């Protein structure tokens, strides 16, 4: 159920995030792409769950966020929304879902709310995106903005690199963030922005800023679920802090399982179900004289 105001269950709302900024309380946001990860984020006290189009890379195995489709994102958002009771659920609008027209953007945003149970949507960039934001907000759907490094348009930015590193670019970034707020965004993500620039943008906006690689002065912070948990191997982005090495734990558990299956150590009696002696006797008695289909063997592996 969408949560645009206070609710008896204590769910995080759009107005609640604005109040958190006023009180100086930091906002915690993580990405999540399914029911169990969103449920764990909820249990950990996370404020906002972003169903990011980063799922294209972390879940679906693509090399960038661009291939994510509306159908995939709606499915993932619905799963995460079922697991997130307290957090605000924000659906990332994938590439192609809002760039074509205001009408397209609104139609797809409505799908995220009606079909997937999202509380809000997130759009990348400013410029033409501003009219999309206004159209969606005008229909009553909260919108989170995103400036700085915008992965969907990384090719236009010269790759995955920090943004706003010259005076002119920093000023442009500030103006874009202010324009997104004026268009109706309730919050703005600042990705890979120099910390002093992000601090100035945060000070200028009434809307909360959520930083990712943009310093500690943002009103909140977000990391990708798979990044912070170490759910993959290899080099992480500069701004990532790994709080666990879950990939190693999972691989080790799978290796132990495989070894025990191959050795016969798993399953043990405690992992199986019993049958009463008289029922087993009746079952086996009923098999007496039953013909075994040709090619069928009796006995456990190694005893045929």
C-alpha cells in the first residue's frame, strides 16, 4: 500500500523524510531487489528501499543498467515491496521508460504504483526530465531525482566517473538539483559528486539529499545491497565500504554441501522423515510379486 502520509504502523513516508532533514537525522537507504533482501533491510531499520535498475548488473548479469526493462523492474519492485513494511519503497525507472515523453513517463510510473506497490519512483537527470517529474508529481506520485553520475547516461558523461569537478560543472549540478526540487522532487540522489559540492547542494535544497560517493554532509546515504554485503568478488567502486563478505560464506557453504552429498554424509537421519513400522511392512508386503519395469534397479547407489 502506498504511504504518502503518516500511517498507524509507523511506515516511513515522504513527509517523514523531510522532517528527518529538518531535525538533522540521517536517512538510511539501500537497494534491494527481492522479498528476502527487502525484508532483511526492513528488520535492520533501513528507512528507504530503492529497487534500483542496478539489478540489471547485480541480479540479471548485464554489463550496465541500460538493459533493465519495465517488466523486469515491475516484477522486482513487487517482490521487494512485499518484504518492506516500514521502509519507503522507491522504484527506479529504467532506461527508456521515461525518456520518450511525459505521457510515457507517467504511464510507467503509474504501473510501478498500481502493479508493484511502490511508494515513489526515481528518475535520472534534469533537463528534459524536469517535465517528466512535473507530470508524475502532478498525478500524485512522489518522485526522487538523481544527478551527478547518472549510470543510464554514463556514455554521455565519459564513463563511470565523478561529476561536478570543475566550477562550471559544479554550478550546473547545483542548478539541476534546484530545478528538480522546483519540479516537485521530494529528494535528490547525488552520485559521485565531490564532497564539498554535495555539501553545498545539500545546504541549498529543502529536499533531503541522498549521497552515494558524495561525502558525509548529504542528508542520507545509499549503497547497493550487493556492494555493501560483498555478494560478488572483484574490485568495488571507490565509494563502497564492504560490511561483510557474504560471497565467500555462500561459496564455502555450497562447497561443504557438495562435498557431503558426494561422500554420503548428507543427509543424516535427522534430515529425513519416518514411517511407522506397520505402515512400512504393509507397503513392502504390497510390493510382493510386483513386476519391476525393465531397466529399473533395486537398492541404493552402489548396491545394485
